[in-house]
C-alpha cells in the first residue's frame, strides 16, 4: 500500500508529486497495464522470448562499445 503522510502546512502539489513518484517506483502502473488483457500462455512465452532477445542484443551492444576507441576519451565524473 502506498502512503503519503502530510504535515500541517504541506502543499497539495508536493503530496501529489510524491504519490506519483511512489506509484511509478512501485511498478503499479506496469502491473495494471500487464493485467489489462488476458494473455494466452503461448503469447506470454513469445513475449518473454522477444524480451530476452532484446536484452541479449543490448548486452552485446554494450559489450562491443566497451572496446578501446581512439580519440574518444570519457572525462571522469566529479
């Protein structure tokens, strides 16, 4: 359950922003979208496989990008 406790004098806009942030972090909207329609088991497997392919491609891109590139030096964060 998501709760926002307000003190006397707190602004409503702040409370609404904090509530929205907590809802997004909790993943409630994603869960609602996922449960909006029934997904057959075969479709669920297909979606899961496609997501795994996307993750594998992204990991391969990241791994390929970690090689040494001439002239492209990243400055350290401070």
